[in-house]
């Protein structure tokens, strides 16, 4: 029987999003395969996490493309981005906590590409006068990641409604990022 690698990765992502400490045995059981079969595809947890990282980066880049960040106002582009990223938010929240992905020289260049694209959006919003200039684009990018991770965990815990995810994140982020007229 051929193993559908995408199915295994998505099952692992869903499980690890709910329970970051899930074992390889639990991942295998969730995917409906044996632990030995799982290990033939992923030598260990680190290999599985690296494969999930590639999936997360691909999904995030697809969301960035779909959000068409260069069209319309920067504010509207942020709204589109959060809506497009929402389906992958749980996986990204899990990856956000996996420190080994962001340490040392082995960091995947995909994260830098994503960071650069989002920071450019915030920079565009600053240059157009939509966003505050006292907060750096890098800071706003990290704030967005933190809010999306928190939103994903809130929804997964049942403390927040999935339909509220985009609104709550965008309103909190932009409420703090919008430029205010000095009185």
C-alpha cells in the first residue's frame, strides 16, 4: 500500500497543532500507518518537523500570492493576507514555537522570503501614510505572526470562534498600527 505523504503531513500538522508534544507513535496512529512506516518517510521528529516547515512555508507563500499584497491599500492587503493565511494558521503557530527552525545557520531561506514580503507591505503602508512610522516594519511583521499564532491557539482551544479569527487579528493589529492625527 502506497503512503500518501501529503496526508501524513497534514495529519501530523493537525495533531501537532492541537498537541505540540505528540509522539511519533501518535502521529503514525493519527495517519493510519504504523510507526515503522512513518519512520521510513521521516527518520525522526526533527525530519517530520522539517517537512512540516516546508509545507508551512509553501502554504504561507501561496497565501501571500493569493493576497496580492501590491494591490489596493496596504490596510486592505493586510486584511486579505490574514484571510488567506487563516487555513494554515494552526500549522504556522506550531512551527512558530519550534525554536530549532529559527536557530543557527540551517534556517530555511523561505522564512526570510516571507518576512521580507510582509515587511515590505508594512513599509508600503508607512510610506503611504496609513501606518505609524514609529514601529518598524520588522516589528509589525513579528506582531502579525504573534497575533496569528495566538488566534490559532484560541480557536483550537475552543475559546474563540473561527469566524472571528480574521477580524480580531486585523482589528487589533491595525488598531495599533494605524497612524493617528496629532491633536
